[in-house]
């Protein structure tokens, strides 16, 4: 339920969102966005058109649906500009007060944003990384292949709404409309998402605070934020799970039995030596399949090198027998590091049992403090391999009855 904001507040924020999105935070890699051809800092030009009254406003806007009380929808040209938005997470250097190269950009942002909005943007730089359509589209196709025919769909941590934009509205396999909801913590990004997706409802709030009733959604799809941070959410995160696992567990709770959750997540959802989070997931759902993406899969759009996994889960009904739980467990395998040494490494049992689901060769490199860090190096076309691996997992799931099923009359 939306909390009403003043017309002045929403209009000013809407114009700020357009202005900020016009800066050179486009879909190129973070390094290209941040630096010129020889390491020089690129300028981040801001277009004119900020609401004249915006500067008069002080204080904070109340929490609200991102699209509420806006003066008008963005024009086609403005949407094209907004579509280049790839999150604050792609340019963390701008918020580093020690980095003098970005002083002018910081000053621009401080002028355009309220104190609350600037702090919200800075808080998201560690986990706001967006997703290429090369991965978004196959995930929606997987939903359809699993039997999805429409209904209520949630994208938690939606950013600018890549999954909302790519929803297969009008696909002949649908028997019901797709009713889309996005949740985004950063208020500026939420406003951009609402302008890009007027057909959806985008809520500007922490997902920990989202008040949806359990079983509200027929499906959840997206790229959850990663991090060790544990959000305060007494109902859905009483055990203080890490950010990515909390998002998955809450998504499962908000999904009705027979629904599907398909999300990109940190590799530690699957590989963490502790099985506490995975066991909590297994209490609610069965694993349809998982696919491990190569290192740098999100580099071009989001500027991140992290290894990520697609995890697809089917929400289990109360009378349904739990399926295979091998994915809850880990195993130890030898991986080669860059010095040619074999190093015992903990990975999920799923990757040992399904090597075809790993889009490349797993090996170890040296990361911070010379500690080993996992890499997945692919020599092939990662996009083609991803689509093929996702369909393989979906078809295997169908053979064991792990498909999306319509809601029953009593749900």
C-alpha cells in the first residue's frame, strides 16, 4: 500500500532522477565509464531540466510507491536516456571522498540529491550490480518452459527493472496477464525503474520492510544483491542470514506453493561451507537446477568480476514430499591455482554432480591479501552456453515433476 508523498516532493525527485540518469553512467564497463582513453577521468555531464523548485525542498520524502504523484511520464527520448542507467554500484569511485579525481562529480550529485538520497546511493555501491539481457531473456524463457502462464511476479532489488522490462507480455504461452512488482532500496533508481516500467508497480523501500503477505506471488525473478550484511527482518530473517540468502528465503516465503523463484545470486549461496541457509531454503522448496556463470559475466554492464550462479527453486506445497537434497551439501575438490598447485576447495555437491552446469573451468587465483579466490574461465560463447545450460536444467527438472503449477482454488 503506497504512503502518500507530496506532489512537490515526487515531482522534484522525478526530475532529479532524469538528470542523474543523463550522466555518463551508461552500459559500458565501470572502468570505461570512470576513465578516459589514457586513464583520465571522464566527465559526467548532467542535462538541464531539473525542476526549479527542487532546490527549495529540505528534509526527507516519505516512503512511497516510486511512481506516485509524478508530474508526467518520461518521454521516449528521456526513457532512452534512463535505460542507460546501470546503478551506483558500477561507479563506486564517485563516492570515495579520498579520490580527488571525482570531486566535481560528487559536487554535482550533492546538488542533485537530498542528503537522504545521497546516503542511500552510497549505501548501494557494494551490492547494486545490474544484469545483461543476455542473461535476463533466457531466465524469462526458462520460466515459460517451466510452465509459467502468468500472474503476480516480483523482482526484489529490481534496480532500474531489467527483468520488469523483459517480461514476455503477449507471449502465446500465457493464459493470464503478468502483473509486475519491483522493490528497490535506492529512491532515485526506483524512480527510474518506474519511469521505464509504467506497467509495473515499483516500491521504493528496503526489501526487509516490504509488507507483502506470504504466498502473494506466483513467481520471483531477478538478480538479488550480494553481501555479508544481515538486514533486520524479524519475520523473514530471524537467523540473520547474509543479504543474498535473506532475499532468496523471503522470496520463497512470498511465493505460493507451486510457484518458482529464479534468481542470480552470489556463489556463496551454493558454496558456503555452512549449510544453514540452504537447509532453510530446502525446508520450503526443491532445487530445479543451478548454473554457474563465468567470471566477469556482469563486467560490461555492472563492472564486477564476481562469480555468480543462477538458482531456480520450486516452492513446495505442504502435502508434497521433499525432493533430492544433495544440493544442500558441499564437497571438497582439488582446483588448480595459477602456480599450478592443486588446492582442496569447498564447492557445492551440485557442481560435482553436474559439471555441465559450470560455464567454464573452475580454478583459483590470488585475491585480496593473497588469499585464493574462485574463478570460472570460459573459452566459448558464455551467452549461448548459458541458454543451453539453463534449458538443460529446466528439462531435467520437468522430468522429475519440478515445474511451475497454477494456483489451486483454495490458495
